[in-house]
């Protein structure tokens, strides 16, 4: 395998890992606060549709981003209302959000655009274009390092850089700020946090809101950067893969980065190498496409028992009087 092929695979790895990383960090904030959220898939899907629809109507990618974040926040608010205020089952609430988003996106898309549940293809104004880093073109002729800088590090969407930047930001917030300390504490012992005079419900709603914003960005990236519009079920299980990555990373931000890059790498390999001829047998494209999902099953089967979630996770909090 030559250097160019390696760079192309790694380039695709970063692009494909970006929505997974946003969703994984979103789940990290929520679950660290004790709110399990399997509705990441639904929030990403709703954000993808909303961003693509608004970008297509107004011709602005930034309007699309705002719409994607707002729509995901609304679903996050619904999940918070059900699981925090009314103390409902968090898993059922997440499943309901997934079903709701799956049906609503196609229904509204068909009503607005009459294209079989799709949105129109976005123009350049409706998409977030790749960013060329300084001196990328000039350094392209430099052997190895120039190719890495110009081909691998440069030429990504704003969201790719933002996703990687969010990892140290998340680490700093969780482990170096008072808000992060309280957020982690409310996922372990909410009664102690309430005793200290801090509202458990307010902290959990804040975590759910952050989760909504990050899911909104993830969905927007899918529809306005990685692709040029919305199609039915375009998230393709990425929310569930992000949950598997979160469990494998044991709810830690830096480990989440490497885990999401691993999943992105598997997807990149599956996209590049299809119908591989091994001489004796030809590996079908379907088998390559299933690799990321197979990895998800292996990780969940092999590591879910070793990963210990926040102790108060999934349990509604009732204030003691």
C-alpha cells in the first residue's frame, strides 16, 4: 500500500469519525449526569433533516446549522421532560425519540419537497465547504510531510476540526471546572449534590441540553458537509455506534476520540476496499459494509461487562424531604 492510499484512508477516517465523535461526546455529557440516552440516533436524524431542509429553502448552511441544533434541542428537551421532570423510563423515552424522528423526517420531507422523503441536493451556499489550511498548496510538493499536511490535515470541513477540538474542551470542562465536578457527581450520587445546595434537575437538564447541541451539530454535518442533502435514515445507526464507542471508552473523552477514530477507520476501509479478490474467494461488498457494525457487536459483547457506568445512571432522582 503506497503513501497516497494510506493518506486517503486516514482522510476518510477523520471525515467518517466526526459525526460519531460528536454523538459520543453528546452521550458522555448526558450519561455522566445520570441520564442514559439511546435517542442519539433520533436527534441526529432530526437535525440532519432540519438542517438540510432549511439550507435548501434559504440557501444558507448557517441557517441549516441553527435549525439542526434547535431541532435536536427540542428532542433533548422532550427527553429531559420525560426522564427528569416526570421520572419516566429513560430507555423507553430514547426509543420513542428514535421512532418519532424516523417517521417525522420522512413525512415532513415528503410534504415539503415531494421527493420521496428526500430534500433537494444542496448548492454550495447550502453546504459547509472544505477549509484549506495556510500554505497547504505550497507545501504539497514536499515529500511525505507536505502530502500529510496538504492532503490529510488540510481540506476538511469546519466540523472535523471542531469535533477534535471538542475533546480537550470536554476533558477540561469535566475534570477542571466546578460545573464538570458537579456534573460527574450528579451521575454518581445526586443526593449528595442536592445536600450541597445544587439543583440536581438543573444540572441534568444542562447536560441534556449540551447533548442536544452536539447531536444537532453531528446531524448537520451529515447533511450539509459529508453529504449534500437529506435522505431517509441517513444516520444509518451512527447513534448506536456512538453509544458502543462511549461504553468502550468508559465514559472518558480522550478514549472516546480513539474509539471513534477506530470506527471511522473501519468504515473508511469498507468504503475503499469492496469486492476484494483473494484468489480463492471474492469478499463481497456487503461483508465489507457490515464491518463497522460487526465491530460494534464485538465491542459490546466483549467490553460491556468491564465498563462500569455512572452509579446513578438511568435512575430518576426524587428529592428527599
